[in-house]
C-alpha cells in the first residue's frame, strides 16, 4: 500500500500535471489559431477591442446574469469558487506540488479548517442547485 501511495504522490502526479499543462497549452494554441483563421476569413479586418474586452469580462465575471436569476447564479458562483479554489489552495496539496514539481502556492495556502468550511459550503451549494433544477 505504501508503494502505491508513493507512486501516486511521485510519478503519477507528475504525469497528471504534465498532461494538464500540455492540454492547456494545446487549448491556448488552438484558440489563437482559430482566432487568426477567423480574422483572415473576415471581410472587416479591424477587431473591435472594446467589444472584445466587454465579452471577455462578461464571461469571467457574469454580473449581468445576477439580475435575471439571482439565487441560482449566486449558488453557482459559490459552488464553482469552492470547487476550484479548495483543491488548489489546500496546504496539503501545495506540499504535494512542492515535493513533486518544485512549485507551489504555499504563501496563499488555506488551512484545513477553512478547506472544511469551503467543502461544506460547496456541497450545500451543489445540493441546493440540484433542488433548484
């Protein structure tokens, strides 16, 4: 059992991290290439930068959506916030990052108590979202 755990903490974790990083790089490159292709096919070559920034910020921070379905969107944001930040900022995971790949976010890690609170909040938000569906 100890051998399997050491394998999961070492080579398997590094492999998973490499796959994730390569996938993100691939996605970034494909997005840039499809944008360049769309620009080359467009008749009007000017890019409306203000509109682009408005769409990007609207995607990252969907504040306008809160006007329509306030409770549902608030629960969605709480759920996604907890789902993404809890594993990334947990101190044990950051120690695993530090030992495996030499990079971590130890300076902004959260304690187990805060992680427990975020986990319970995330589970409650998921349950309420299921009820609202």
